[in-house]
C-alpha cells in the first residue's frame, strides 16, 4: 500500500477522537470483575500514557488477578504527550505490564489513580517497546502485524476502537477468537457483518449503554463547536446511543423483561398496528409488549439493551429477513409509512 493510502487510513481513524472517561469504564467493568483472572488484557489506544483503559487495568491489576496487560499507542495520537523519540522523531510504542506490586504502599491491594499515573509515567518508560508499523499500516494501527502479534498473545480486548472502523475491528476479534468488551455506536447492530452475531448469541450489549461523555481533541472542537464544551481546561462532547459490545457473559443479560404490566393482545387487537408488508405487530416501546402474544413482533434496536435469550428468540432484522420487494425503502411499513429499523422477535416463555 502506498504512503498516501497509509495517510488516508490514518486520517480516517483520526476522525474518531473520543476518549472514554474512567468513571464510565469502572461502571461497566465492575460487572466483569471475576472474568479476568489469569488472563492477558490488550488495550489498543491512541496513547497508553493517556488512556483511561490503561489506568483502570493498572489500578486493578492485582484484584482482577491479571496475568499481563498490553497496550499500544498510535502514530497520529492527537493528545500524545509522551516524549519517546528515536532519531529525534516522536514514535508510538507498546506497553507490557506483568507486575505492579512494588508500587503498592502499606496494606494496599491495588494502586489508586495517583499511584497508577505515577506507575505509568515511571515504570511505563522502562517497559515500552517502539512500534514501527509495516508496509500496509502505520505504527499502532490495530491491523498492523505488530498489533496482530500482540492480539494473538492476548485473551481479552477492552477498548474504545475507532467508530468508523468498528465493523472491521469486531470482525478481527472474531477471526482470532478473542473475548472483548468494547464501545461502539448502537446503530452498528444493524450492520450485515454484526447483526448475525447478535441473532446467534455470539455477541450482546453490555450493562451501561446510552449517552456518554467523552474527552475530545482541539481539532474536533474547532470543527464541531456546537457539540463541544470545556471542563477542567479540556474539550468534551456527548455522544448518544453508544453501547458496550461484548461476548463475555454478565448477569444483566439474563434479567427478564417484566411481562406483568397488564398489556394484553387478545381482546385488544385494534390497539396494536400490524405491518403492511409482514405478518407481525409493531411495538414502539418495550413496556407495551403484550404478555399473551405468541406471534412475531417488530421492536426497535434499543430492544437489544434488554434482550434476554431465555425469554425471546430473535427471528431477524427486517432488511435481512423480509423479501426486498415487499419492503418500503428497505423497511417495514404501517399505512405506507416506513418504520426505522425493526428487529423481529418472538416470545419463548409462553
């Protein structure tokens, strides 16, 4: 691949300048505290010295009983502060951590945030390895040979990958049969590469989904001033419909949607719209699911936040399930008006 193509790849990734808050990471990963014992975690990120994912795993390295932590940096990190230079050029690098115990104070089991930062700044510079990239991808790109080599040595991937490359990223994790907890846009559920994974219960949503606050870059702030605000002299934005995608089991996945809210279908059929072009009823809110209906229902993609595989069967997504010739603009319709993406489901527990 030419250097100009490398640059186009780099620029594409650089448009995803959203950095996850430590509080959001803690809120989600608390549900998986028993899933990391003896495992090697890999965090692809822009800059391991800045990444809150790295800070989280350094802080909890011992209580999670990790075997090791890998983290890689990216050549074009817009917030990189680490002065790691070779031949006077700033370069990306990888970190490899296997022990934090000598930085514990007194009877500490784990490091606090301040000691974790000190560990990264002090110990990190002793255990980082320069990344060179290859003919096809720039250094630190998750598709580069160096990063793939680290991926193959790892058990679990936890990160916020570039949203623009999300489909490619998740496909890579499945290719190498890795466990993961990663952030993505909820609309990615609709993608033809990703929806079958949901349907076959090979991937599901995590526990804390919806609008989230992200630190972003000055470049993004200048390009999107109406979406950005300042806090503690840093730029922040909020993104709606961001979700945790995972293939690691958690308790909320097996929580039944309440069916005792009094909504009935039989005897009240006229209260439920049927699609013009498919034999199913439309459900706009999950609280409106009738407890006595055993047919197919169309629900919004937000259903996946509450989906319990013991309670519902996923029939399909309308665009991949219904004959194309009956769809209206690729969608189901009511009274000739198309509805936004609908997942077709059926109760299991009647």
